[in-house]
C-alpha cells in the first residue's frame, strides 16, 4: 500500500513538461491498482528493513526503497521495475537479481 503513495509522489514530481497533475496521477494509480495485489508488511518486516539499512550504512530516504524491495521479496515477485536501479541493487543480491529498468 505504501508503494501506491510513493507512486503518487513520484508521478506528480517527475520533471516532465507538462507535469502530471494530481488528478491524472490519481487516475493512473487507481487504474493500475486494479491489476496488482497489495502486500502488507508486518512490524517484523519493518524491523528487518531498518536493520538492513543500518548494516549497509545507508542513511535517509533510501529506507523507502528498501521497503519496496522488502515487499517485492515478500510477494515473491519475479521483477522489480525501476528507473533508479542503483537505489535497489545496493540492497544486496536477493533484490538486485530482481531489478530491471523498463524500456521507455
């Protein structure tokens, strides 16, 4: 579920001209969300992600990428699509092997 909020934040801040407006971002997210399964994370998942970030010495907002990575692992996803592969590959091999950059 958190990833839906992250998607809204990213879509509405992409450096595009014209910008994606909030109502369009909402529509895109709602349409896509009909085709995906939401995967809730447990308190233990959050603790694991915090521990991983600390062990890797990674500060700040990267924790949100790590939560997305944890969700991909929990759901046994085959692929994690991202325009920022380095944000995920630095989290270790289990997630790095899932990372792919979509063709635009």
